[in-house]
C-alpha cells in the first residue's frame, strides 16, 4: 500500500494559537485512494527542522502535502525548507511576480517588497493558482512522487486542493462512508450495543466520535460491506438515531415543523441564546421560527412571571416552554434551564439540563446530565439536546 504524509507548518499550531484542522481534513480527502496516511505532524517555523521532516517524508512516501508557511513574512519558510530538502535552488518567476503586482494594483495597493518571495519556486515545482489569496501553491512531481505545498487558511487551500487532487493520478480504491448521528447515548453504550460489529480493521471499519450534537457512528470501507452493516447498526441505535451524513439538528427540526405547518418559539436560560442562534443559522428559518426570549437573571424570570426558586427543574422547564408558546403565539414552545457552571445551582451539579416542550398536546420535559469541560461546550450540547428532544417529539 502506498503511503502519504501530511505536514502542518507554523509555531501557532504547536502552541494552540491556531487549532490544526488542515492536516486531518486533507487526510480525510485521501480516503477514496489506495494510500495509507502514515502520519500527520505539526512542525515549527524552523528551517532546519522543517527541511529534515520534509526530507524524511519525501524519502518514504508516495505523496507529501504541506499546509502553511507560504506567506510573505520571515517566518514563512516552507519554500526554503522544501528547496533544501529536495536539493534545489529557489528562483524568482517573473510571470508570477507580475501576477502578484497586478493583484495588489487591482486592490488599489502597492505590493510590499516582502511579497516578492511568493514568486519564488524551485525548477521542479509547478504553480497552483490561489484564487482567494496572494500565496500560490507548489506542485512538485519528481521520482514518481508528488509533493504539494498549500497555504494555511482553509478558505484558500480548499479550492486549490479540490482542483489539484484529481490531477495527481492517485490509484483509487472502492470506498464508501456512512455517518449515523445519535443523541442520548455515550460512546461506551454504543460500543456495547454494537458488540462484534464495532470493527477497526478488515473490509469495513466502525468508529464512534463525540460531538456537541451527540455521538456519530461512522462506518467506512468497501461499499457493499458498508451498505450491509449500516442497516444493522440503524436497527440497534433505534430512537437514539436522529440523522445521517450531512444532516444537522436545527435543519431537520425546522423541516419537520414546516412539514406539519407548525411554528416554534423558544425561552432560554442555561443556553444563553445558543439555541436561537442555531435555529437562525439555517436559511429560511423565519418560515417556522417566530423568535425567542432569554431570561438569565432571576429578576428577568420574575418579570416574566416565573418563580424565583426551583428554576432548575422539570416543572420550570415546562412552565418556560408554555410561556414561550403563549407569548409568541407559536404551535410549540421549547425551553432550556440548567447549570452551566462553574458552580452548582439549587443543589444541582454542573451539566444538569432540563428541556421543556409545550404544544397542542400539552407540556413535557426531559432531564439530561451533560459532560463538558467548559461553559461554552455545555451550552452547545444543551442547545443540541433541546433540538434532539424536539425532533424526537415531532417524530
């Protein structure tokens, strides 16, 4: 099996100033090809270190992809490192230099002298046009191998990579991936349910991945094997399964409401507006979502007629949902109340959530205890829990 190595470049990746998602995304894009991603790594803006890692990758891999370090500043040293690793000299390309100068002129700016380095390349490199920035990429094809250097910003490298990838001539392999999305089950419980179906090798692999909208069960491998296994996994997940592949909870909830000719209003406490933000992130949400109220301080809750005590409870969640429905004249009211931390409230631990739902058939609620290392993660999970509860009720 041929191999690939992917290198993210930049001090900011090592120290967490920028979270490296590029290497993982590039690796995922290689799944339909007969390549094993042998490793992904992050390397500092240090010329000798980066050149060493590029040389190692080039000696052992069929494909090497670098992300970052193609800017105009002194710490952008990917060009220099690749040249050193491959034993070639950098040369200025007059045509690329003219293109860069024209790009700055179109924007009404004078091109800084520092940007001239972006017109440098080694003789074996071809330019990869960058339609969204000033940093063109490199494509080196030599010795039966490929090396690709891309800029770091995702908005720039994604269209460049999408255009280049089919041109690399990588050997394809039969491949399919299906994602089953659940809420309310932890990874260990899902692994228990799947039993021997939880496979990490062979013609099909199964894995679980926790996200703010629940736990995704990913089935990948040979298309026929994936198709056979997905049906079985669906039957085991049952009511915990809320969507598949590109589905999102806010989109599905709004679509289900629209199909019923119903409308929705929200009243949030614990989620602090996160629930309404998720709903309004969907285009056309105003056809269904009338709006929301946010009552965070006890004084605001009292102003709405809610009790000062006992607000972290099922009864409070149902009262809030009923109030949202009545105040905005919606078919359904959805409410969140709980404890986002950092301290417990009303004797309830951090991560406690009550979701209330009120509709023509009355009010109901559900109690969750959510894991989360921060208030922001808890708010996101709580908002998705509310949408999962709504979606389940509408089914």
